[in-house]
C-alpha cells in the first residue's frame, strides 16, 4: 500500500514505525533554542509560559505527531489546534505587550479566521503540504495570526468586553468550521486517503474526527482564558463590597 508523502513531515507514519519518526531538523531545533533563550533573557517574560510554549511546539514539530499528521487529517487538525490554541496564547503570555496595539482587535480576529478557514479548504490544504515552502507558509501564518490575536486579547490595556467578544467570535467560527468538516457529505481531504486504513479509519471517519477536534476540544483554551478574564474583572468589585 502506498502512503502519501508530505513535503516536510515525510511519508505517512504507520503504526509499526510511529515512535521512530522523530523530526530532528536542525533548523527547527535552532529556532526552538532561540525562543527558549529569548524567554530566559527577557526581564518581562513569563518563563513558565515561555518554556511551555517551547514544549508544545516541540510536540508539534519534533515529536512523531509530525509524521502522524502526514497519515491522518485528524492528526493534522490536532497539530493546528495545538499551534493556534495552545502554543500561540502561551507565546503571547510569555512575551507580552504593554498595550493593545494599533491594529483593532476585530481586524486581528477576522484575519485569523480567514487564514484558518483558507488553510482548511481542500485545495489550499493540499497545496500547503505539497512543498516545504508552502508547508512553512501554512504554519507561520496560522501561528502568526493566532499569536497577534492572543497578544492583543491578553494585553493589560485590553478591555474585558472586547477581549471576551474576540474569544466568543473565535469559538463560534472554529465551531462552525468543525461542523462543516464533520457534516460534509463526502471526504474532502484525499491527500490522506491511502494511509487512513492503516490506522483503522476510513477517510470519512478520519475527517469527522478532525471536525470534532476543531469543534469541541479546541474551544477549551478559549473558554478557560475567557473565564479567567471574566473572573479577574470581578475581583475589584468583590474587594470593595
């Protein structure tokens, strides 16, 4: 049985070789070390968040998840969710900004949504995995747009209402994208067609699992941050009561 070749992550991992498929790309390791050094040296950095971001990005790009995401669309969606909903807010917390910035939060939310939906259209998705340049364009635009949005949301000067609105809007659009993927009448992401069977899936069930990951678990970080922001906004009132 032939397995798909993804430009960066290589041939699709099989159950028999998954745990041997670590990615020790020197450039990726170097970038992760630079990020760790930046967090360590910065006086304003949240080091715990920074090291957690490095760990998550190592899982995404170094661990066998990279090779597994060549085999299963659901693994690729998990890869994207870890990038935009876990690594990005940790990076935003690790290297914060003191103000909300010049770009309106609504614009950042819309930009991130457009990029997320674009890369999950079948044509763009297939193209994004067809060459190393396209692969990194996909990764950098997803992470970069998410990081800019999270950095604005978590800025100390950001008001509670807009921050919660941005989180709610992102939850809705990601849920809608997940629902579109789940309820599609046919398999859309044929790049993984051959390798899904090796993992006990057919292309449709793999796609539905991917949609559920985008629809439900991906929302958890946004809900946690939203509840934290809402709780923080109530503390001064409780103190003054």
